[in-house]
């Protein structure tokens, strides 16, 4: 995360682009005042070229920082939470996938234990309701000696059943509680991904601001939604579109491929 923040602010730490922008803006103003149209157009082109280079460099630095953040996406697991498995995973996607697997496993375990516990609780409820009815007859003295002896043995059996089934419920509830250990890992993942998304968003805002500085000086008007939509449609007709097949030619399929691509571009 720190590398991404450093990359985001690196442009503002060095004022090369800002100084060039001021210089070219003043030069553009002078040439327009002097009526040097051709020279003014050349200055405009230089501004555009400088902006394009700056954007390219910034996008490259941010991509490299983002790639490093994803590669170094560590999850701190407690003993018994799959430390061995996590340590053997080099890719962030593998670690995230492992957490998803833990979550799914915990959910299935919880559902299985709940399904197992419901009949037990239901049987206890039915038996206690039946005995309550018999007990009421005893209180009302509406029971013969033979029925009282039968109630006595029913109560004895119910207490034995209650002891066994309450132990089953206790064990199931304990297992459900232990199955929630994945919550700690899930919290880590959510917090780290949220921080990463915020950093990326702030970086993109900085890039847009840098580009808008040139547009503001040159008076460039960007395409409206309708024109932009038409342009996207034209590109869709000619281009390949999003690559769904990760094995297709020309598609990076792992973090190593991303790293090689960035290195080849000088980032």
C-alpha cells in the first residue's frame, strides 16, 4: 500500500510537469498575442505531447506499484488457520481464493450442524410437551396409580434423553463457534482490499487532474456521452473486446506475466 501511495504522490513531489506546463502556457500566451498562429499550434502540440508522456509515465508507475501491492498481499493467519497453505501461495489471487474456500467450508459446516441439531431440539420439544400434559393431570389428581407409575418411568427416560441430546446440541454449537474462525481472515482481506481500492481511486483522480490542467489551458473540449458511446461502439466492432479466455494469445495470465510486461515497458 505504501508503494502505491508513494507512486501516487511522486508526480507532485517533482514539479517537472508543472514547471513545463507553466512555461508552455506563458509561451502560448505570448505567441497568440504576437499573432504567431503556427508557433502557437506547435506549442499546443508540445503541451499535448508532454501530457501524454506524463500520463504514460504515471500510469506505468501506478501499475507497477499496484502490481507490487497485489504480489505482496499478505494475510496473517493464526496457528491452525492454514499457515502452511498460505505460506506456499505466492499469488494474491491464490490467497484470496483460499480465504473464499475457508468461508465456503465454514458456511457448509454451520449449515450441516444446524440441520443436525434441529431434529434433536424438535424431539426434546415434543417429549417435554407430552410430559407437561401428563404432569398437569398429576397435579389435578386426574391420574390412576398405574398411570402415575408409567409417568414415573417416562420422566426417568426423558431425563436420560435430555442429558444425551443436550450434550449433542452443546457439541454442535461449539463446532459452529469454532467454524467462525475464518472471520478474522475475511476481515483482513476486506480491509486490505478496501485500502487498495481507495489508493487506486485517489491515483486515478490525480491522473485526471493532471490531464485536465492541459485541457484547461488549451481549451480542449472532451466528447460528450453520445459521441463517446459511438466511439466505443466503433472500437467494439473492430477490436477483440475483453479477453475472457486467459489462455488466448497476447493475454497476460499470471502476475509473472504482468511483471515481465511492466519490465519490458521500463517500469
